[in-house]
């Protein structure tokens, strides 16, 4: 198995098991007082992450772009396992890219979109910038706020997150709006918003192949 390019897709946290139980830490869910989400008023971040990541995977399949899903269908597998999978397969291919999909929580009033990379200037920043532009193109003013840190000249924020610092290939972590904000959470249930976020990610993956 030698491929030129392989994308690692990571739907953050866990999803819903065979008994219908959400198998993720309480900080990754939020009960809204109105609206209908994944289980009545409950919004489950891991379920959104899977809905979006599965959409990205379907598009990549349609385009015959090789990808490997490092997250489990529903289990909240350890980050070291997810990253370990990616790092093993990365040695078998010429180029690869890791994308971790999340939604944010910020206490209720925070809204918007942001992308994280590891500290310092790396190829991950270039990929993040491509993705920033693709999300702006496809979602525009549908998104309440684009949250960036321009202090180092690009739009991504930087953090020492495990999936960003332990991966051997360029990696971005995308925070798609705030699931504990009602308006943002409603958008995350909107199929057109999900579709546009997924399409932006596919375009980023296609463009990343030529800059990595
Ligand atoms: Zn998350």
C-alpha cells in the first residue's frame, strides 16, 4: 500500500452506542431549554462531529481521494490510539494530512468558527489558511463570527493539543461553532450548513495536496 496522499479524518470524542447511550464526557454535551437537537434538547458534540466527518468521507469517496477514519464509529477512543493510527499509516504514504472535527463550548454567549494548529510556523498553518478561505467562501456571513488570532500573520489559533503536537504530519483541528449557544447549535443541525462545512473541508484537502 503506497499512496501519494492520505487524509486522516478524526471525528472528535465518542458517539451513540448500540443501546442509544452517548458515550462521551458530560462537557461534550449540552441541554438547551428550547429546540430539538440530537435527543430532545440535548446537543451531543460527538454526534455532530460524526455527522460532519461522515459527510466529508462520502465526498472523498465520490472523488476517489484516499482517506482513513481514525475515530471509532461511536467509541471515544484514546487520542494516543487515533494519532498512533495516523502516524503508522503516514510512514506508508508520501504525503498525509490530519483533520480533527469538533464543535465548541464557551458558556453560552460565545459564537463562531475557529481553526487550531500547533504552535510555530509549519505546513499546518498553510492548510489552516486554505481552510479558513474555503469556509469563508462557502459559508460567508451565515457564520456569526470568524474567530482568529492574527498576531502571527495568519488566521488560525495555536494550542498544544495532543492531535496537533503528536501527529507526524500537518494537522488542523476545526471548531465548528459553539454547541452550547442556541443559535450556533441550531445552525449545526442545519443540513445545508453541514454540507457547506463538509464541502469546504474537501476543497481544503484537494488544495493541500499541491502545497504539502
Ligand atoms: Zn470537542
